[in-house]
C-alpha cells in the first residue's frame, strides 16, 4: 500500500471514530435542545457583534486579552495517523511512513490555517471596532496565527520536558501577540513567514520524514486522538473518572514521612488510605461536595439551609463509604494482607475525620448566618 | 518429611463460564522448592489464583500456612511510594521497621535512590525487584511465586535465587511457576508439569525423566516430550 492511500485510509478511520464518539454524545435530545439552537444563535450573535459590539466587549479591555484568547483557541497538533503497530509492520518500509506523514503534515498545515482563519473572522468585529484594525489586516492576523499554530505543533514533537515545552509555548504566544500589535507590515510578515517555513521544512526533512522520532509521534497522536474524549468523560456524570497520582514523586509527604506517631497496624492502614486520598486527588470530590453544600447554606432561606445541611451530610457520608471501599479495593492487599479486624476501626476514624470536618464547617456556617441575621 | 506448608486438592477451578483447571493435587513441604511448569494456557496462573482464593469458581480444598505471593505482573498500591509499601508491610507483621536492613536491600537491588518515588513509574524489572523484596522480607511459611524472572537483570536473578535459597534453609516452602526451564532444573527439588488444565507429570527430575521416557534428557527436552 502506498503512503498516500494509507493516509487516506487512516483519515477515514479517524473520521469514523470521531463520528462514533460524537453519536455517543449528541443524541436527538441534545441536538434538539443544544446543538440546533446554537446553530441558529451563533450567526445571529455574530451579526449582533458587528452591529452593537459594545454589548459583547468593552473598550476598557486590553487587546492583549483578546490575543491571549485567540492564542488559547489557536495552536494545534500534527496528525500523522501513526500507530504502535506501525513499528511492527511499516518500520522497514520507511518510504510508506514518510509519505503518510508528509500528507498528514500538509493536512495539519491546512487545518491550522483554516482554524486560524475562522478564529480571526470571529474576532474581527472586536479588532475592527475597538482596536482599529482594518479588514485587510485580518489577512496578516490569519498568517501570524497560522505561524503560531504550526510552531506550537512542531514544538510538541521536538521539545522534551513539560516545563521546557510550556516555556516555548509561552514564548510563541508572546511572539504572536508582539507580531499583531507591533509588526503589522507585509514586509516583516513575508520575512518572518519565510523563516518559519524554512524552520518547518528543516523539521520535516530531519525529523518527520525519518523514523527516529516515531515513539514521540505515536504518543502525540494518541494524545491528540483522545483529547476530546477525555473532556467528555470528565463532564459525564455516569462515567467514573479516577485521577491517579501525577508525577514520579508525591506532592504530599514527599519523603514518605509518617502522618501519625502510633505504631499500631491500624494507624499505618489509616495513614496509607489518607495519603492515597490526598495523592489520588479524591479530596477534589470531597471539597466539591462540601463547597456546594456551603454555597447552598449561604444562599438558601433558613428552612432550606437545614435541609441542605442534612442532605449534604447524608450524601457525603455515603460518598465517603464508597471512596473508602475504593481505596481498599487493590490487588496489592493480596500481596500484603492487612488484619481484617482493622478495617472497621480504620473506617470509623477515616469517616469521623472527614465527616467531622465537613459537619463542623457546615454547622459553623449556619451558626454564623443565623447569629448574623 | 514433616507437615506440608501448602496442601491443595483442586477438583475444579476457573471463571464464570468455564473450568480451566481440574484435579490438581499438590503439596509443598518446608524447605522445598517446587516448580510449576507448563506451556502457555496450561493453567498455572489459574492454579495459583485458586491457591490464593481469588477465583470465582472453585471446588476443592486448600490448606496453606502464612504465605507471601509474588505476582507475575507487579502490583503496587496506587498513591504510595516504594518506601511506604515497606513500612506498611512491617506494620502488618507487627514488627518494628528494620530501616537499615530495608535500606541495605534497596541499595543492593538498585532501588534506594527511588525509594520515595511511585513504583508504578518504574520499569518492569525494577517493579519486579521491589515486589520480590516485599515478599522476601515477610519471611512467611510458604512463597507462591508466579514467573519471577520476567524483566529481571542477571544480577538481580542471582540475588533473588540466593535469597530464595536462604529462605529454604530457614524452612520456607516455595511454589514457583516459571518458563525458564534451565534455571528451574538447577534450583527446584520437585516439578509439577501441567497441560490443558491438568497435571501430566510430577516428581523429582529422575521421575520426570522416567515419565517422559528420556532417561538422560534435560528438563527442557522432557517438557517438550511431555507437553
């Protein structure tokens, strides 16, 4: 199979995959009540933005904010459609991989340009009405935004290290903002464009059309493919989305220090569960429940405050029980077993601590509000 | 010999939809190393899961003293550092934590500098080393070890075998599933050969040779002839 044909096959497969994901999210009800109305509302808002821009933006807001928003929405990732299995089947056919990646690169170029064009068109009423840019300037802005997007995509494949990549990304954002604010000259645009294109051409020649960077490209492809899927899972109420500990070392108790001084086996188990609770970020859910309950208590009338207190605490109790069972469900406890009789004692302490803090805070809040009234 | 540290009589064992192992009778005596051998899919891991009591379908009886299990794929507790796994282990043994001994062993296995890291981020070999240390430090009556050599470097294999020998001398029994037949032939006292969920031969090297009809053969050749 030739590289171009393989690229087309992978591209079609990707579209089928996206369609399946979309159809899992957008059902008839979602379409009728959210997507459909949005399709009508967006053009209307855009026309309104031209007619009455001050309804949507203020002249006191700096252009930097708008450019930051554009940069955040812009950017992109190279999609080469490479897969793990290509190491087995295509690695020796270097020409096929290179051709597939060349097509993927070109499509990415086009896609980033199209995205930059649409974003600039969307921002144009504000740029025109508030910051004095002309319609003709929009062409240059599309170009600057495209350069930014291409360089970001390239950096994702070439810059190693999370912080180094963040630094490069920040530099590219500044470059884009500087260009739009200070260098709206066709001459500068052409020179800078030529430099960017040469850099990207060299990047293609020395990295992309070779196989030395294949692992990074496969990882980036996987990330790009699952980016929106992750968002959907995070937003879904029915899907369990556990958050594992990040990084190589823990943030809390970095040197594996003790939490309690007691040498009892139950103390070690309780300490282990608390550490996992902190490091697996289960506390986020805890503070979400507590925060929502506190907000309810703050905003609702007196009789409803007590209802919120009761239901919030009941919900928190069952949630804590669920989390406790989750924390104890680990195959590791088949390798190192704990004393079964410790479980009920540890549950009581685990519950009393976390439930007690929440109950105390909520009761204090109600007390302060009542006394304040 | 004296009382076995592990005695199993598995009539049936498997998952919801099917039986994977049948009629498995085995014993491990103190100080003995028994090799559990068989081709892929023979039922070795299912037998081990039966012994641990983590199989959904099981008929039979298991008598096992205090044991330590080294799984084929290292299992750690998500959210604990390697060091915290050791402190937790000693809390379950109700012994004071032997900081120096653990430190020395971590040094020996090249894990000391990463003791405060999450073991999930380690390479497969390093994870396996940590798992082996956790099990060996327990000093139980019997070890159940599933494919211990996977991902271990030769130095770690040698150190592991020395530690197993020391544990045998202490009186611990070992049941070890492995595909590394050359090593198994050198270190095991007895063998249990499995195929298609059943025991097809068992005994000492001599008995395995007799069963295979190859009086001078290596374990590798006997295994080939029998399976």
